[in-house]
C-alpha cells in the first residue's frame, strides 16, 4: 500500500507567505508544506512547534526536509503576464522615443536578427535565465515572426524549466520589409508552431509547462483577414491569445483609421474572435469605460505594464478602475519597453503609477503582491494551478533570504516577518532569491551565482 510519506518529494518547514485574497497576505509561521511526486502541494500544516515536528512529518524522511532559517521564507513564484524575449537584447536602452517611433527605431531592427536561429538560442538563453533568476516562474512570452527561432525559445524554456506561454508573433502589414509576413505564411507558420509545441509536449513525462499562445503583435501590424484567421486558430486549438491594447494615443488613432468598422480598439479584437476568457491584453492605458466593460463581459485579462508605460511615456493605466470592475489584472515587465525583467520592479512601478494617478486610491502592499502572483495566474487562466499555496496547486515558488551575504536589504532586530517581507518587496532583488522552484522542482539557472 502507498503511504503518504512515499508520495512526498520535499517538505519545507518555516515561514510561508502567500496571497489568499486581494486584501490579505497570509503569514504562516512554523509552517510545514509537503510537495508530492507530481510537484503539487499535498498538505500544509500551520504552527508546528519544533517539539511537534517529528510527529507532524508523518514518516517523511528528514532528508526531504528543508528547514528555513529566521530570515528565510517561501513565497509563490512571480507571474510575468507580458514580456518580449528578443527585446532583452536592448533591455535598458532606447527610452527616448514614444511607442510607434520606438518600434521603428529600436525594436523592429533588433527583432529582425532572430531570422538567425543560432543568435536566437544565445539571446533567448539569457532572456529566460534572467527572468527566472528574478523569480518569474510563469511568463507570457512574445518571440518574433520567425518560426525556427520560436522553436528555439520553446527549447530554451524547457531546458531551463520555466512555466510559459510562448507566442509566435504575427505581423503582415505596416511593418518594415525586413520584418513582415504574408497572410499565408503567417497562418501557416503559426499552425506549424502550435503543432511543434504539441509534439514536443507529447514526448515529456511530466505535465507540460509550455503552451503556445496566439500573438497578433497588435491590430496595426495585422490585416483584418489575418486577425480573423488567428481567431479561428485560437478557437480550433482552444489556445490563449495575447496582444497590445490602448497603449498610446497615436497607436489608437492609427488603429481606428485601419479598422473603421469596429466601434473602438478593444472591439477590433472582439470582432475578429480574439477577445475571450483566454485573452491577455497588455497596457490598456487609454481605455474608454465601454472598452473596460467589453473586457469584463468577455472575461479577458489585463497585463499592467507600469514600468514600460513610464519609459515610453504612454501614460498611466487605471488599475483601481479595472479592479473595481472586477476585471482580471496581472503585472507585466514588458521588456524592453520596461527596462527590467523583474516583477519586483513591476510591483514597485505599479505602486508609483497608482500614487501618481490618484493618491487617494493608490494600490496597497496586499494588492500589489496579489497582482504579482494570484492576479497574474488568473490572467493566464492558471488560477487552479499556481499563484498561491493552496493544497492541490503546483508548487512554483521562491525561497527568499532577506539576509543573504550581499543582500540589498538590511533586517534589524526590530523587524518582524511582515516588515522583513515588505522590505524584500521594495528593497530586495534577485540576490535574495536562494532557490527557485517550478512544479516542485528546483530550477538550475545558468550563469546565476551559486546559492546556498
Ligand atoms: N505594440 C506593438 N508591439 C509592441 C512592443 O513590442 N512593445 C510594446 N510595448 N508595445 C507594442
Ligand atoms: Fe509589449
């Protein structure tokens, strides 16, 4: 007979911190968190004093036990709901121009290099490693239009062990000659990419971590017939969908001149079968009320990219209004519109943005941590799989040490678990990330400094 202990691969004992609602962070002290052989959370026991530890382990061997020290805690991994893998090449550069000029000047030339799949592998290895190291255990990636390089990104993500949606970008109009497809090649390569990921997934033993996502770059770069074909593909394969929406005023004006039949920008996607409960729309800075209502009606999610919205001078998205309408919202780094692949930085920029917009209704810590974890999981449709430490969910997590040797955070005698955690959120960085786990397995990050 199979015993409970034989189904367990790992147990953590110590402080566990996660979001249990948008209003509440739960601090579990002296917690025991059991992970099973499938990487799922099998059981959580709270307030286990040291003298009760042996009994509480229920026969699980101590070599599977990880005992956390006083300044260590385990939190759910971060969810990055919007990031461009190729743009990591110029991450930190080029924030002197607004969106459309930025695309023409920096982004499209940089993305054209991904016609070379060897370059793609080298660059993508760095993008994914940096994202993981920053604690992103699940990400919604944009690649480029190039099929072979998209496959490289899938391979790199699988080798490094991140949970991910990966999009082959579609663009067949208003794009430079060196970065454009025809409708036929765009649809054909998207189908080929989907079939490729399905095939790769059929050959692995664990539950697949990579899912293809339909990725029209934005309405400007896709003709109506291409958008409609992509809507059909999303329906046929029941895939998630991602794009950009209402990021910049010139973008909105241009879009409406291209799609006069649609009542507004959001409706352009809806009219082409691209707005549903599997859709992730990035930015949504300049949304009319009826557009937010349409997002809500279709149960689509929004990726809030505050860092990028500042850098490209796009504006400030009204997250409070989205939350009041009970729209799903998560955080996105939007590298390289955003200058960092860190969701901690996205969380900080989100607070600054909310204060700048309206001091009275700015986002508070519990809300920000929720957006970075559970909110992102909901936007990706993964709320039953990841986001917090509910029994039955998969264990995607960060082992944080607020006092590593070179920690940017100083913890003093007067600090509590709550103040230490908040310090990590606002002062910490990847130096505090001692270990990263996806689906219960520790992720080995190439190039990362060795951790304890
Ligand atoms: N809109 C269309 N493409 C892009 C992109 O690559 N980044 C951002 N921020 N907005 C876009
Ligand atoms: Fe983007």
